[in-house]
C-alpha cells in the first residue's frame, strides 16, 4: 500500500533554519532548500538573485485532514505557525519580522508615484484583490451629509464595505445608520487619496490597511501579498505595536481615556488586544473592590478607606456573565460536535430526563399567566420541535428570564438548589416553563436556552459542565485561570473583582419573597466577590450553568479568542475543526432570506453584512466580527478580517444603585457599555 505524501513549501527571504511537523508530532523531511522567484517558481538563472529561498518539507503517511506547523529554529521566541492543507500540498510565503503568512504574491503593474508615495487607481483593485468597486452618491448618512448628497466610491470585499468621499478624502468603514448618530461619527477618518478626472487613486498604504494584505517591491516589481489563514500555536508579546499595524501613541490615548474614566469614579477595567498572534496590549485600570459589607448591619455596603481598595491587575478574575455562553457552553458544544458525539438537530425532549419537556407541562400561573406581567400573550405550543440548534440561535421561543430563584416572580416555577450532581429539580422547573413565542417564529434572547444547553452537555459528556470545560478545553490550552466557582478551586476573594454591593438585593430594593411559613426566601446581602452574580446560576444551578458562572482573566481570554481566530487550534491541540468554527459563526435567520441582516449565529453574536448590525460591533470592527457581551461588564470582539481580538473585563456594577431597581451608578460613565474602548482601539489601527 502506497503511503500518502504531503508537502509543505515555505518561501522566505534569505537564510532561515525552518522545521515543520504535523499535529501528532511527525517531523517533516526537509529537502534541499532551493532558490526561487517571488512567485514560487525557481529562478531561471537558478542563482536565487532576488534573495528568495524555498524550504520544502515532505511528510510520508500523514493523515487527512492535514494540519502542518512550521517555525524558524533561529528565532527562539517564535512558536509554530499552523496551516491547514486541503489537498496533498500547500505553500506559504513569510517575511522576516512579520508574524503573518501569505498566499501566492500578486504582481502589481500599474502603481503610480506621487510625492514619493505609491497609489493605485481603485478601478484596478478588482484585478489584484477581488474587490468590487462602485462609484455612486452616498446611500447612508456620511458625517452629517444626508443620503444622496456626496460623491463616493465604495470598495467591497466579501462582507467588508469601505466608502470614501472622493472630494474630501474621508473614509467610512462598514458604516451604518448609527455610525454618524449613536457613535458620534467615530467611524470616519481621513485617507490618502486623490482624484484625477474621473479616476480616484488610493495610496498603497491605505489599501494594505483596509484589506490587510502585504506589499513588497523586489527588483523593481511591486507585489500584493494576500494573507494566508495562519493559526498561531502560542501568543507572544509584540515588540512594537507598529509591527502589527497599530500606532503606539494612539494606543496610549486609549489608556489615557480609560484612566480618566477611573479617576472620575468608574471601578475597574482590564483589556487585552491581540493581532496577528501578538499581544499588543494587556492592561488593567482601577480597583477590583472598593466596598465592604457593613459589619453592623446587613445593608448597606460601605465604601472602604482608599488605602483598602483592591487594585485590579491583568491577573484579576472577572465574572464573565453571558460570555460564559461562549467560552464554556458554545466551546463545549463545538468540541462535542467536532468529536461526532452531538447532533445539533436532536430535539431537547428526546434526551433522558427531559421527557416532560412538553406543552402539556407548561405552568402559566402567576407572572407567567397568559396576559400577565411576564409578557406571555397566549398559550403557545411546539416544545417537541425545539432542538439544540434552535437554542443556540435563540429561536426556541423560551422565556428570557423566568427568575427561578425569586419566589415572588417565579411562582410555581420557583426553584433553588445548589447540587450540581443532581439536576432533576432545575430540569423539572425548565420543563414546566411556558413559551414566550411559538418556536421558530421570533428571535428571543434567553438565558434558559443556554441553561438547557449546559445541562445537555453534562448528559452527553457524563460529567458536570465545570469538569468537562476544565478537562476538555482549558487543560489542553494550558489555561488555569478560567473556572467556575473560583473560591472552591483555590482562588481567594482578593483574586477576583467584586460585583454588586448588597448581594442580589439592588441595595435593598429587591427581595425573593417568603415561604408559606413566613420565612424569607434566601438572598445574598453582602458584597459579591468570588461568586457568580447571576441569580439563576447561583441559587438554582450551584454556580455552574451554561448561561453564566465562568470567571476568567484578560490573559486567558486572549487565548480563548485566539482559538476562534485559529479555527479551533492552539497549543498543539485542535479543539474543534475549522468547518465547525465556520458553521457556528455564519449568520442565521428565521427565513434564510435575510441572513445578511442577521446578528445571530450559532451561539455567537455576529456583525451583520448589511444594516445597523450588532450594537457593540457597530463602529470599528469588521463585518466579519463575532463575539459576545456580558451583563457584569464584559465584551469580546473576534475579528477575522483584521486578525484581531479584543477582550474587555469590567465591574462597573460594583457601584450603588441610583435608579432602583437596576440603575447602577457605574452605568452613568461614558465608558460603561465598553463601546468607546472598542472604537478607540480600532482608531489606533494605522
């Protein structure tokens, strides 16, 4: 039997001590390095006079699908860069000091020089980068100009859309109707371009930035270098922000903005920025805890002396809130799906213990009565049709928040119980929870969807969600600071950012009711630090739930977001396949016909291709972006177009309630929804 042979050709300038291996550790056999032209073919002269070399690695008996990693042994701080090989061979171009990898270079023959700067006519871009170019009047408001009032040229590549006002040389990136309004025009900037007659020219530097390509001149010939899909085995600190396209001065202004908000009274924020496999910034600001429980009475918490405030660091753990849905539950489902042990189209009611997940079990009493305060307008049916896929897309029609732990609100659905080894009580309450909408008729973001998903992961895996996430996800990635119930896993309260001041009482404005004997239903009243804030997760799920409960640091989140940019691979481990990542981040809609306007994928929130998009991605992130937001003040942005991820963790809820019951003082700061931080980070890209 002939063994399959896979080859990897790495084209590089000058000398390099390259080596390569497969995921399972098979080292490739290096054939004799040969001189080659930039296009990947051997020089006609054979003397490599343009300086390019090709290192060709041969792998005999490699198993499909192929994933090959390569590195330069002469650069010890560089880790493996992985590429997926769809067939029996692959090639990649690399440049010294550039962490990216490139596909076959594209010759550019029509660049023009003006004052020492190279420009291209935008009408030529389709020939080089597959860009669609349209000249037209503006279709959306553009820096105060109403639609139809200014001349623009629009450059479209895939989901990305860049609009340039040709008379003023102003650029709008993926602008929406909100760009000029809600976001104060932060999505616009000046670009280096000019008009000559009916032709608009754009500088090569701007083109490189917009489309994230390389540009190289060798022996008088210009080339664009399209980016190759690269997975980074490890993250490393960047030497200079400029090495990956950021401006250090502009990033310093981001720091100044955050520090100013902290001086004005905001609690704490930690942020990490990763681009092209390099950690650009990892910073923490403010104080993880400033209040302490009142020793003389249950309420209210007291502001501590400033000398006792707990500084936030990049090692501080934060309550991720709904980002748990992504980095615990969705990761777990992606893992199970890649392993072939989960069917997305399996009905919830078909799982053991869920036989009562039926319409006849619905309890529509109390708040959840038809026409009651809970918003249930009719007695809907269709539970038997709800699948795992429906829950991931939030189209199952389930209630967003039945408030199981609050007897006053939940009524007959009330349940408190913390035994993570016995889930029968919460499963019973969920099975009796009525529908807000008929399944498959409306998007309704629901915590219950992910409570169910987390419980199903436990059933499929045969272990609790926290143990599965630790064993199958965090351990292979080498992460130790992303956990459920951190106080039970060796962490101290001082390792963790505090959230609400007076338990879940909203400073005494909320209680959970009383039992028939008149005793109060348990509710926390002290400063929450080290326990999940979310009421359902804490009281009804023992701190381990599919919708909330995970804690992490910005450092660990940098890795977790990179896993998604890598297509499921990191630290020599493929957690899930590229195909699964693509499936889970593809926008979905109820009808399929309006998917371009959707901000919903499988679990992940995504930017839409058209329309206003997902609010948190609406000014800066590309149209390819995905991620999630969390109620405690967390935000993750994963941007494949820019090969960039941002993780922001804050605890602005660690502040008094000034507008009962849910108006926290921390929400009054301009930084509170975290969008201004994202805007400023993208503005620092050059």
